[in-house]
């Protein structure tokens, strides 16, 4: 039986275990080379700074070289930076080694096509077949390092700001001891801001450890203690972002989509089913439509391409501007938010207060047969509960992609009690 190695966002798992061991990563490299490139063409590879990344880069390089594909090594670079240099350079594909917001024990592999876009389900299925089948080693490609690729991405971020000047702004930047360490400080310093860098000294094991988007406590404290204007936190590969207002409050992906859409003059936004009903209601007040997709920023991108809209993202802080890049970019989102909002004169706290997010609760229940969720009696129950919530709330029930559970998410003033009550009834119905 075929073993699928691709999950919601590329390949992810414990470093050292298949396919994130030397043999597995080499097979992934061979599959990428065989699918995307001809012998003599080049694929670019980058990574975050966790301790297992260098070994995986070496194995991927060996796999690509063994099928005659040349490799350009970009070194440590954010995932969106890898997407940018893949699109901007003469590369058949890009491969990123990262476990994003996970701790150092984990790692992963993300693959981008020549346009810097994430792969479709069909393409991942083809790669999966190639990984399972293996391939003959017959040619030998070359490997070179290009230290200018990081600088080209840095210039892209700075240039995306246009005429934005941050000369009067004091901010803290938490880079999660990850791929944006040093880079983020340079970007905002070049734009004129007074930058306090946090968690920018990776040692291979401290990535995402009590810092970054998964824990904004420290950056919030730095903003309050230093009386700074705002804080910026990204995760280990800097594809997601959270801002902190001058009151120390987190400004998440839903808030950011609102700010960007309203201040930037967008007429529509693509978000996932997990985005809060409060975002939808706030956008409606400005006659901005919200289109929802499945969870995952690649599904957001698909929604953007299908609708022709140009702004999308996730509550978790993946923000996509199709006019600029085809993947979520935390630093780009922060720059763009400041670019469009600063001429209006509102503080980040004032923008945040315009979006009243409903309390959200999530309860997991065990499910032996996920197909049972589509049964008529279960769907009737879900419809009934949804109607009872009405305009004051929202219900989402979906199966987990990795575990034998169903996730019951409720948004309502009494979200936790409602979620637990619905989950209890659903569990009995599924028994």
C-alpha cells in the first residue's frame, strides 16, 4: 500500500524518522528532480536554522544531483524568501527545509514550482508515487552556494514598502530564533524604524521555543516595558505573523486581513473556514466580501486564483498578496500593513478595536469512521445546531486530517459551553 508522505503543508514529522531521514530526503530530492527538472537545470534549496536542517539539505542535494539536476544553495532563508528567489531566478523548482512553527525536534520539506507557488494535491500525489517507487541514479549534477539570494529577498521586502518611512516608529521584532533572524531587523532598520530585536540568536534547538507567533508573551512585554509603538512576531520560517499593539494586545491574521482590506482598498478577501465570524461582520460594514476555503494557505491561494481576488490569508497569520508573492509571508504582511495604514493616521490599537472577534472554542471528539460525519442524521443535527446559533454565532464540524477525531468549533458569546454541549450530543450520535 502506498504511503503518503505529504500532509496539509508539505512533508512534516520528527527529524530523523522517514521520510525526514537521510534516505527519505534523498528520495524526495530525486522525485523533485525527476518531476520538475531536466538534467542540467537547477533547483534552489533553503532551510531554517534548526539542527537537523543541514543534514536534510545535504541529502536532498544528493538526491537531486543523482538525477542530473544542479543545486543552488541559498542557506538560511524564510520560506517566502525561498518562494521569491525561486520565482525570481532561473530555477525549475524550490525546496525549503523547515518545520515552520514547530519545535526543533521536528522538521519538514516544502516544495515550490518555478513560479514560487505551492503544489496542488495532484502534483503532490505524483511526487508521492515517485518517492515510493525510487529512481535509478545515472547522472551527477553540481552544487553551488549563492550568498546573494538572501540579499535579493531583503531588497524585495524593502522595495515593497514604496515610499513608506518609519523614522518615528519604535518597534520590537521577534524572529523566533528562526530563518528571519537578523534579516527582519535589517529590513525595518532600512525603512527607518528604531528596532529592538528579540529571539534572533538561533542555536539549532531554540527555534520557536517560548517565542514567535506561538507565544507572543515576550514581545508583548517588550512593547509595554519599552513604551514602543508596536511589536512584530514571526514563526520559525517567517511565513506567518502576529502584530502587537501599543497596549500589548495581539493582532492576529483576522485583524490583519481587515486592516489590509479596508486601508488597502480591496473589495474582497479570501480566508479559511477558521477565520472568525467577527472578521466577516467587520468586512461587511465596508461592503467587502469574504470568500471561505478549506484550512491551509495553499487553499487560500487556490481561492484567490478562482475568484480573481488579490488578498487572502488565515487566522494564524499566513497572509497572501497575489500581486507580490504566491505564498504567505509574515514580514511582507507587516510591511504592507504599515504601508497602507500609516497614511490614514489610526493607531494599530484603533484598527484592532474595529474588529470584534467572537469567543471561539474547539472541542475534539473521537470518530471511528470519519465518513459517518456525512450521514443524513449527522448532517441534519449539524443543520439544526447551526440554525439555533443563527446570526449570533457559527458552527464548524470537520474531521482531522491526521487523527481519528472530529473537531467541533463554535463561535458565539458562550462559545465554550455551546461547543461542549454540541460535542457531547454529536459524540452520542456517532456512537
